[in-house]
């Protein structure tokens, strides 16, 4: 796991101000949202919260289940489960309960979506007494969530990453738990121990190679001993358009988020620009 290195993130945000302006300028409807206009998508429904299942999902009083979009939240612990993940899961559930219990919410989304459990995936606002409050913003600001691998909207991702970064710097919530520290890309054994888990990993890209329609960002001399990030060649244009041409990341320090897999060593497949942040060491 990484030591507490002082960093200031120059997320892919820096190369995106032009794109952000182009997206945000015509969105006049967003101007009345005081805290997170960037994620203010169309309302498609709402209701009153009947029960919070865990830090990322809840039940409405009409029986619909909802999962927060664009964030990864520790699951509530199983009965008898202990340890750092269980503690983070319990804290996240308590935080979401404090925000949502008995409240009315508006559901927003870019595109209709359900997860594999049939839950509605939505950006959620608490409504009813004053300005609407985006729930994902609050969970990130309190340190009980991490930005997901897929946000799908530049301005929204910028907003969410900023909130996550501030909570991480202040070591709030799960960021005060050593289990959730940003991992080092060169620690292959630690990464493999977390295969199947969502993680944020940081390190210097030592080389960039292309083979068989895949671009490889290599963080070590040997694949088995360090992280490898893979990007399909057909997705390269998305990263270049976001100011992150993959082949120019060599010798850059980056922070990558996604699910750790094992293929002759630890790997994370990257499909969306918001999964990579450029990092400047102070």
C-alpha cells in the first residue's frame, strides 16, 4: 500500500476545460442547482425512502429499489463479519441513512439503466426542504464513497472526482481506513490479493506498448510483479479526446481506478477516461 505521499491531482480535468465549457454552457436548466449542476440530469421519477439497504442502495415506499449512480460504496457487512471492509460498510450505511431516512428524493439519469439485481441506477437528489441535495456528492464529501470507473459525463466526473479528492486529502470516512489507501502500482502481490475488488492504484507508467488491438500501460519491468492497464485500441480516441492520449502517458505518474483482474499479473481494464488521473508529485 502507498505511504502518505503528498500529491496534487491534475486529473484528466486539465485537458478538458474546453469540452467542459461546451457541455455546460447550453445547459441552462442546470444553473438553479447550487451544489452539483454538473450531474443534474433529467428527472424520471422519485418517491419517499422506506429503507436503506447499504451505503449505495435503498428502497422506495412503492417497492422500487435504487442504486446510486457513478459511485462505488462499501457493502454493508454480513452478520458476524468484522474487519476494515465491514467497518467501512457499516459507516457508509449509517451515513446514507442519515441523509435519506424518511426523505423524499428525485431520481435523475442520462439513460435508462438497471443493474443485474433489477435495481434502478440513478443520480439521487434529496428534495423537500430547500435546494435539492445530490446524495452522491454528500457521500463522497463525507468520505464514504469513491468515484466509480464509469461516470459517462465529463462535467459530472470532474465534480465527483474533486469531492473524492478533498475527502481523501482530509482522510475522512473510508480514507482514514488503511485498507482503502490508494495502492502502489509496483506492489504486484498486494494488488493480486485484491483481485475482484474495486481499487484506486497509483504509479509511474514505465512503458506503453500496443499488440493485437490492445494498448498496454506497464508499471513494471515484469507483468507478474506490477500493474498493467489495458485499453482497447478502438477506445483510444475517447482518451485522446479527453486530453489523455494513451501513448503519451509513458513516464507519467497516474492514478487508475477500476476492478483488479489477474492475467499473468495484476491488471485493470480501462474503458472510460475518468478512470485515469494525471498526478503531479510535489
